[in-house]
C-alpha cells in the first residue's frame, strides 16, 4: 500500500496562458478536470505547462522512480476475421505472411521467456475464425504448467477485450440478449487455465462514428467496457489504451478518457474505495455485473492511497492508461500523417491529468520510441514497459518483428530522465533479482 504525500508541490510562477490557472488549482487540490478543461489543455499553445502539470501529478504519485519490466510478447496468430483500416498486422488464411503458432512453438516461447528472467508473457493475436476455444485454454495451461515446473511465477497477461468477445462467439456462449453471461464464462475458463490479467488493446477510440469508419465489425465501447468490468469483478486487473491520431477528433479522445475514468470509479467503488477514505482491500465476493452510481474517486489528490495488490489473486481495477499513436504506413489509412511528436507528448500529459483515478500512465516505447519515452517520463508517464523481444502489431520506422531492448537500455533511459529505475512485475510490485532468479520484494 502506497500513501501519497500530504503536502502539495509549490506552484511554479510565470504561466504563459492564464486559461490554465484554474486547471492548475484543480490539479494542486486533486479535483477532477472537466471535458472543458481537457479541451483547454488540447488547445492551449502553452504545451510545456500542460506537461508540467502532468509531471506534477506523476511525481506526486511516484516520486523519484520510474518502472520497467522484463517481459516477452507472443502474437500467436495474425490471421483475423476483421479487416480494420488502421491495421497492418492482420492477414487472411492463405495470404502471404499468415501464421499460427502451435503448442510446441508456444512451449519454446515460454521456455525462452523463463530463461531470460521474464516476469510476464504478454499474449495477443488476431480473431482467428477457425481455431476452437480450447486452443486458448490449452495455450494458457501449457504456459502455466511449464512455468510451474520451472519454479517460475511467470504472469500471463493475455487477450484483448475484442478477443474475449470472439472467444465467447466461437464457444457458442455469446448471446445478443445476454452477452455478459458469455463473457463471464469465457473469463472464468481462462482464469482457471492460468490467465492473470488483461492487456488494454482493442479500445481504439470510444466513438461510433470513428468505429464505423475505421474499424467496423470490431466490438463497440459498451462491449469493451463489459469485458473489463467483468474481469475486474473476477479479481483480474487490466490495462487500457487509446489509439489516436487517425480520423478521430480531440473531443472524441476526451470522451474516451471520461468513459474510462467513470468505469474506474465503479471498479474502485466495488472494492470499497469511497474516494475519501484510505484504500480498503476487498474481502467479500465480487458482485454480479451491475451499474453502480459511484462517486468520482480521485487517486491524484494529496494524501490519497494507491491500490497495490499483495498477490496475483487480489485486484479488480484498471492499472494504467497507455496512449498509442497511430502509424499509417501499410494500412488502408496510409494517406494520413499520423500524430506529431508534440501531439504524442500532449496526449500523454492530458491522459495523465484526466484519468485521475488511474495509478499509472505508460509510455509504450515500442510505439513512442525510447527517446520519446524519456521525455514522457517528464510529462506524466511513470512506466516505459519492458524488454518486449517480439512484437508484430506495429513496426516503427521499418522495424522487424524482432523488437527488443535490454534492461540496461531501459535503466539508462530512466536514469537519464532523472528517475531511479524500478523493476516491477505485471501488477506493479517491486522485483528483486539474484542473477536470473527473481522474487517479489515483499517476500
């Protein structure tokens, strides 16, 4: 459990944009920003004060440190029933470059992850129209069995909300009249097989206009939020993303952020966090899915206490926001420019300010680049992700599928940004190492 400092940082002088004065006061006291405030943050020319305010929150939450992890990504298949315009990853069954990993290949990847000292294996793929549901449960059980045999507490973070809904359909558990029951059944089966948490992909932008133009056929915001809400009720933590810089407008990004923070209000309220009291670890049974009239719960105010699960079974909330810039190359939207570096910096900062009930904000170095991630550590981010190794979703600047960095590179990047590097596991618990052996710092 981490308790934040009770003293607010001293405001800096010399604001260039007086329209930011009122926002600064809200940030200092931990008051929730409005959509109008978010619009001011997006339209002001004083981007450096926007970054400064986000950095104030970042340093209040995680003073002096920044996180990284040792992980390994696994994309089990790029065959997908969808054809989203923004996606370069997907292939059809007989198309050049299409692949699907069998269990032997997955075993090899798991052993490689364990041998490298990874604490996490991160698994996502396309919506394969022909694989049965037991392919996915067998995959998780195989990974869990190998990890247990090796004495490794390897965490399995797997499957976007889009994949979860797809699994419910291929398992014939998805009903239009009660989709939540099918989603719950799938998540229960996956958790029993070894699933530890959910990644945040597939959210894109929560807007029907954008959805219908750029990724029609993919689940809408309500289904995406249902998956994560049910996962939280089952005690699984999850992340969330926003894909920006394509055909969406800034106002739609802000609505996306507001929907996420309201869902987080509900998650924290279910766990016994009122918004005023200290964190209380939930000890009862998780209630059935239901809309809750939760208050606005902010974790960024002075003196607030952050949720920190003590083991893999305790949780049930969003851990981090991960803004992802759109890369047009190779997609049907190749004619677009994609976001600029300053837009990336601003959007990360605004996400940190708007999502006041999220413990963490991540700059995913694979898509932001490591140098930009260093800058983002001064604009709201407290995490730059991990070693990754293989990543087939996005390839920045002509990169290959093999996209890897070392722990030394991550540590150096963090130190150069002025922070102490802290290795974490998936649930943001500190890791201690003895050569390749690792364990939780609390142990």
